[in-house]
C-alpha cells in the first residue's frame, strides 16, 4: 500500500477543485436552509445554469467567456424568481419536491435531442475554457510532497478558493445585517416575523436568489475545471452531496460548508 499516494490524493481532494465546487454549492444551501429554513433540493439546477451559460455562450454562439459569466448570473436570478414566486408559499416537504423537480427539468432540457444543437444533448459541450486558462499566471504547477497539481489545476483551484472567500465574506456581512436577522427570524418562526410587518415572501425570494447565485459560482468552477459540461453531472446526486457537506460542517455557521467540503 502506497501511503504517499493515499495521503496525496486525500489532500488534493480536500483542498482541490472538488472541495471548492461543493463548498460553493453548500454555502448557497446554507443561505437557503441554514439561515432561512428553505428546503431547497434543486441546487444542482443553479450549478447547471452557470456551467451551461459558459458552454453555450462560447462553444455554441462564439462569444466571450466573460459574457457567459454574466449570462449565468442573470440566468440564476431568473431561475430563482421562476422557482420562488409560485412555490415559496409552500413549506417543508412540498417545497423540497418542487425544487428537486425543477432542477431535473433543467437537466432533461439540456440533454434533450430537441435542443442538441444548442446544448449538445447527452454528450454535452466542450472546448470553451481556453479564454480562462490563457490568463493563467502559473507557468509551472505545484509539487509539494505527495501533492501534485498541474499549472491549470493550480490556477482553477486558486480562483475557486478566492470565490469561496468572497462568498463567505458576503454571507458573513449579510447575516449580521438587519436583513440577515430577519432571515434568521423567518427560520425560527415566520408567523412571528410576519406579525411584525415584514414581507416574509419577499425575504424568502431574496434569500433564494442570493444562495442560488453562490451556487452558480460553483457551476462556473465545475465547468472550467472539467473544460466541458455534460448534463448527467448535474443530477440530483450533486444536490444530495452538497446537503451532506452542509450537515457535516454545520448549518447556520459561516465556515460550516467549507469545513464539511474539506472533510
């Protein structure tokens, strides 16, 4: 048994791009469930929107990758509104069922034969990440004991953890603001918050958008790290893994998703 390989792989996975992807997905879920009490089981849909926005913008329409980033963020806001407006009056199990179905609808649309020319069908899309890797400042990779990263892997890992840091800072500041305190109140007793004159529905929509946008950042990282998007990568399992990460690290804690993802 080669312990160097075992520990090297463990460290690489614990602090590499996979940890980044699930950390961002779980940070978004933390806003939804940990702070607001929303049972969102459709986080994979937000990741898929981010990933496919990059792939379609560059590979299908021949536009800039950065325009794809803008489209992904706008798309996640639209998806959150379409998902939230008719469903956020539901509670608990009913909301979970609707959100998981919505994420599956997105996956089935992008893998359908009807839209194959746009989304690539079940084969997905590749060849759209060169513009990102052209910005790579690392001419060499990283070799540190059993940990070995190529130059491209190092670049996407650094960018990914920078996005995680920004997301954590935004959540930290938001949840210590009056807006964040209202979300926590909704989690504990939304009827009491409503009795104080707060528009609970509007706050839920805002939380769904905020957490969804953070999840979309995970979709960007997922697509760029693989340099491809394939619909079955965004099945319900990715949402369940993100939930496992959140529960393992601790919900309603700023650094809980990161801890759970590394573990």
